């Protein structure tokens, strides 16, 4: 029996049982503690852990099996539906790993998972009974009187996992959120369920584990609607009940981007070290700052690895970034150009969304949009090929940029992703000899004026 949200009694018993066995002593080899928040791809991650560390080195804590601490300490990774404050004192020497998910999507997924799930556990059967007899809205409201203030299985649960025991502070939501953010910052790795493949690759690289070529997707909720198909009033209620979690999730995204930046620098330094020791001399690009190489129109490379996933019924066949003449070449900053996406569809789709994201060379997001947000409906038919074109003046700073392209339904890829190509295409922006100079990633239209201050003119008169 695995722990699930709301099992406060069982959770307390399990953590007390661990505490009764004593704290584990430090070890030389890296050891890990994984906080498994339900419906954040935890079971898929367990498969990753077993692949990377070996099945016998991973322990998933449960109520049925409670070995003494001296046995638990032998495992390289301990996973469970823990509250951080309850287990951190016991495993202080371990590196804490956690994945977070968009709070609204997590609750919708959990509800429909319970509706189709079979379980003999009485605690979970209570949740299953609610999900099968209540609408999503009533299911969310059924936890309103749980005695935990702002926290419940359907309200700010991720914040609770990352914070102190909320039973002592049922009304101190903001203070608990600050502590949850602080605890999140202390974690060795914070992943995002929505960026699962990318998160797994970063985690493996960060920990020195072998990369997982074929990502596992375990325990997915098959029969669930897209968020766009859920009653907007219900989604608004869920959002209002998860304001702390929404804030915490945005903080997690920031930490994720920081980690990506750190890993990029680490990989870049390792790549330069190999080049320097092997060839004995640097290339022309290595001899110059990256911006200088880009300004010369020379191709640049980056250690960021492309990621690809999706169901594949509609797929991306070709990408191009072209100038005003339709040529694939470096583009002058501020000059017109286009991003072209050639698409092949094997099915009929009436609400396809084509999305793009531009990132800088270390993976930081610069700009993103999609056809749905632009108010342009896209309809495709089986057996046909299409060309999607995004036209702009490329108001970007000098340098190298990554292009990410996605095909999905609705406003975001959570609603059903057909094909996602992450960091799949590099293009360069070079200086524009006819434009003003600036620095940074974005060229903002700017005017400058100078003169005597009006108050000073009045004083002089």
C-alpha cells in the first residue's frame, strides 16, 4: 500500500516507525531521498531509478514493509509519499529529489485516475468512492472540512509536502509557502512533470547516472479530458484552492531553469576540456566570444541535447528559419524572417495547435507562442502535408538561439501532445549595419531625449 494525499494518520505512523529505528549515519557514496508526490510521474521515475541504480538499490517505502533503519540505510535511494519535515531529520545526509506538476492538471489527473483505478486498500477506496460518485467539482469540495486549513488532498498539497507540519499552522499559509520555497531550494534536484524527458536527462547528468534512452511512462491516466474540456468554473475553483501550489510551482520552474543553466555550464566546460586536451588548439569559434562568432555568421554548437516525444499521429517533418528572401542563413537583428514548420498528419484533427519557443544558447526562454494563442484555428486531414509559417522581424540580440516546436491540442501540450521537438534547431542572429546598437536578448524600440529639467527652467526664469 502506497501513501496518497490525505492519509495523515498512516503517514504519521510510517514516519514515526522510521524515527523509532533511529537516524541513519552518513555514507561516502551519494544517497538519495525521493519525495513522491502523487500524480507527478513518480512511478515512472522509480523505473528510472531502478535502471540507473539497480533494482536492489531502490527502496519504495510502504505500510506493509517496515524494515529497521540499518536495512533501509543500505539502499542508495529511498522513495515514498513523505512529508519533507517528517523524514528530513532522519535522512539529512541524503540528496533530496522531487518532481512538481501544474497543480490544476495534477488534481484533474488524480480524479480521473481514481475513477478508473482498482485498489483493495481501504484508505484509497474512500477516495475512489468519492471520485466515482461525485462530479469533479463536488470531489474537490468534499475535502473542504479536512481540518487542515488551506491544505487538503485537493488544495495546496505540494506545498504541504515541502513544508512543516501544517497541523500546527492551519492558517499560516503564506509563512508555510515561504518555508516550502526555501526547502525546495535546498533539494538537490527539482524536476517538472510537464517536462519529464528533459528533467530525466538533466537528473541523470547531474547525478552521473547513465542516460535513459527510452523514457518509461507508467501509471498514466488514460481516460481523462483535456483541460480545455473541463468546466471553466470547476477549474477556477481548483485554482482558488491551490494558490499556494501555483506560486510554488512557478518557483519550481525558476529553479529548474537555474539548474539547466548550471548543467549547461558544466557540460560546456567539460566539452572545452576535451577539445583542448585532444586537439591541442582551439577552433576559430573557440578563440572568440560566442557573440563574436555569431556576428561573423559562423555556425555555433551547444551542449543542449534535443528532446523528442509525442504520440506521433501528427508529426513535424521539417523546420526552417529563413530570412526575407526565404534563404536559410544568419538573420540580421530586427530584419524580417520566418519560421517554417512542415507537418504531416495521419489523422483528422479539427483543433490542432502549432507552437514555437525560442531559447537562448543556454536554454533560457526568450519567447513562445502558438497558433491557438494567436487566434488562428488549424485543421488537418489524414494523409495530407501542411506548412505552418510564423513571420516576425526577429527583434533579438546578437547570438545563437534554439528553436523548440510542438504539435498538440488546445492551448498547451498537456491537452494531448502529438509531436514535441525540444531544442531541435539552431539559428544565428548577426549585427544589423542599418540599426542602432544595443545589448541583451531583445531589441526594444527605444527613443532618447535630453534637455533641461522643467523645474530648472522655471528657476532660471
